């Protein structure tokens, strides 16, 4: 091959790379613009949010948008309470999910007992049931228990998730048997083996599962919509929906509420990005 | 005969799995049986008449009702629109990112960042961007060379469908890209090398090597996202709440919610949810079949 040919080929390649880079940068800009919009507009006056052409830097910073978002239009601070509700529900569900998933997964991965196959099939069958199908009977069940409009009602239907169990079982199948036997020889009973050997060594898998669970709870809308009535018991997604439709809401304050709602997830994302993406990419089929 | 230790271990096994079994019986199996039972009754929550057993009347009425078929259509349009654009966009972007050597992680993280937001927050941002006076109109006007035209992102039936699709696309494109990049990196480099030695150009290499080997990933991602899209609720709910016309975006889940909560027709709503359940089962089964026959090994 002649030198000129080679040079031509190289130019073609670098040209292609430049075109690729340009496309990527354009896509990136399109993806990031709404995020930048949310953040900058949350400091703007209502007028300015919808002024075209859009000013990417607020002419003056209106921190009172954040105050209005927290206070609400009726000055009753329901948003603060609703954020607390979301945190209570999401954290409780995350913890119980991790513990029960690890426990059941451990039982299924490391013990032989009569009916184990049936149990495994049962867990897989539960994974197939979409929440949307059982939400009405669940709603009636929760009413019968008298859990309407309460934390019990918000939390109980999500206490254990079949998907988490399956995920932890797959993870624990590869757990070294020697480690368990060593602990047995040291005189630990099975429960303390689980607590003191299995759990500490499953932190990465449980973190991925925990983040996945926390996200889906933070995002959950359909169930809280069914089960809560009072403003005090609502969660963040419900508050934002209501805030959107209120006549006196100013656009800046609405986006301020959105920014506040996003802070916990962004903190987790930037500190634990690996687990964040890992959990969602392997198990993207669960509740959204 | 089993030894004592084995027996003891078997008891512990049951000890670990029993809580979950009891829980699922109450909060999954009992409700699903109940959902099916309820779907055979004419059951109005507010009516004083007791629920009446009507066999499959709810299903028959659903199949005859225009509103139900409209929901099916809205769900189908949303699902197909969202997932085909995500599939094509995700594949293209993953190849672009995968072909470069530097900043790979940066691009992945940046594209993924909208997925961090909750769905309601994403919908709220776009509600303001797509406002008649908002960013969406001015950008589209600039691109299409029109001036001051309102594209009616919410008011126009077709546009409101497109708007919900745009929101989902924006939120999940990074997620799809990352899934496909994971699939691409699982293809051993030696196969690419062999293709290059055999004289395959970049395009030929993509069509003949990369795509066929990526197929299992594609199938898996497709089915999972199809199921996800078919259950979408929040975006459409927020749209309707803020005044968009209901019919074009009245997806199944939204329709189930309204039938049960607004109209108090528990039986009819349950019938709809059972239909949704069976459809999803069908998709999962198809995925299982497809992925089994598409198993690729790199030995």
C-alpha cells in the first residue's frame, strides 16, 4: 500500500471520528439541557422561566422559590412532611427488602430441604405478578386491616420483593461453602452464621439491591395515590402533582420542589454510581 | 436415612424461607386470586346492591367497549414508539461511545443522569419546557425555520402522545446505551480481529459480526422495556391532571386506576388488570423462548 493511500485512509478515519464526536456532543447537550433548565429555572421569577429566548443564567437569584416550595401555597409546610414520609417509607422498605431478600436467598442457595424446588418456583411466580394487577385487591385488603392513610398501608405491600430474593439467591449460590463450614466448626449456629458471616460478605450485592429498591419507592406513585387521603400522609410524587395543578404555583417554585425531590437520588448516584448503574442494568425489569 | 445434622440443616432452611412464603401468600397470591374472582363480579363500591356474579360479562363488555380499545391503542402506540426509538437510539449511541477510547465513562454517566430523576420530576420539567411559551416551541421554531408557531405539545392529540414518548426517551436513553455497551464489551475482541483480518470493513463488521452477537442482549432489553412501557402511569397521570386531553394518552394502567377509583367499578377494573397480566405473561414467555434459542457462547 502506498504512503498516499495510507494518509488518505487516516484522514478518512479522523474525519469519521470528528463526525462521531460531534454527534455525541449534540446528543449530550440535548440530554443535559432539561437538567440545566430545571436547576437554573428553579431560581427564576415565574415570568423569566417562560421568557424566550431563555436566559441560561437567572438575572437574579430567587431563593424564595425554595421557601415557597417547602411552605406550599397554603403556608402549611405539607411538602416538608411529605418529604419525611417518602424518606420513612423508602428507607424502611429498602432495609426490610435487603434483609428478607438475603435471608430467603440464603435459605434457597445454601440449604437442602423438602419442598425447596416448590418454594423457588413460588418465588419466580411472584416475580411474574405485576403490581398493577393486584393493586385493587391489595387496596381492599389494606382497608380491611384498617391501614388506610397510614405508614403501614404505604409500607406493608412492599416489605418483601421476589425479585430481590432471586437476585440474592443467585449471588449467594457462589458464596464459598468453606467459610460457612469454618463458622460451624467455631460453634456458631445457623442464624448467627447468617448475621455475622453472610451479611457482612454480601454488602455489595445488597447495596445494589438497596439502591434499586430505594429508587422504585422514591418514584412510586400509583400505590400512594390509592392508599393516602390526607395531605399529611402523601409522598413527594403526589405533592408535586398537586403543586403542578395549583393555580397559584409559580413555575420557579415548582422546579425548586423538583430539585429538592431529586437531591437524595443524585447524592446516591454521585457517591455510589457503580452500584447505582449495576443494580438497574441487571435487573431493569422490576417495578418502575 | 438422613443424618441428624442434615435434618437440622433442613429445618434451618425452612426457617430462612418461611417468613417470605407467608408474606407472599398474604400480599401476592391471595390478591391475585382475588383479582381474578373480582373480575367475574359486577361490583360497584358505592352501590348498595351486593356484588353479583356475572361470569365473564366484564370481559365481554370490555371487548365491546370503545374506551377499552382506545386504551389498548394508546398503550400500544406509547409502547412501540418509546421502545423502538430507545432501541435505535441506544444501539447507535452505544456504538458511537464504544468506538472511542477516551471519556467513555464520562459519556455513559452523563447520558444516564436523567434516569436518576423520578418520573414525576421528569414529567414536571418537560411540562414547563413544552409549555406554549416554553423552550420546546422556541427550539422547534428555530430548527424548522418557522416563527412564533405553537406546536401544541399537550392540546393536540398526536403531539401529546409524542410528548409522553419524548419524556420516556429522554429519561431512559442513557440506561439503554449502558445496557448495550455492556453487551458490546462481552463480545471478545478476537472475533473483531478475525473479521478485520478477513477484510471486513467497519460497516460490514457491524452488520455481520456485532449485531448478530448482540442479539441476545437486544432481545432481553426489548422484552424488559416493553413490559416496563406497558405499565407506565405517572407521566400520563400528570399530563391529564394538568389539563391534557385524556383519550390519546389513556394508557391501560391509567384507565384501570380511573375505572376503580373514579367510577368505583371494581369488577371491570379487575378484568382489565387480568388482561394486562395475561399480556405481560405472554411477553415474558416469548422472551424466555427467544433467549433460549438465541443463546450465544464464545467458546
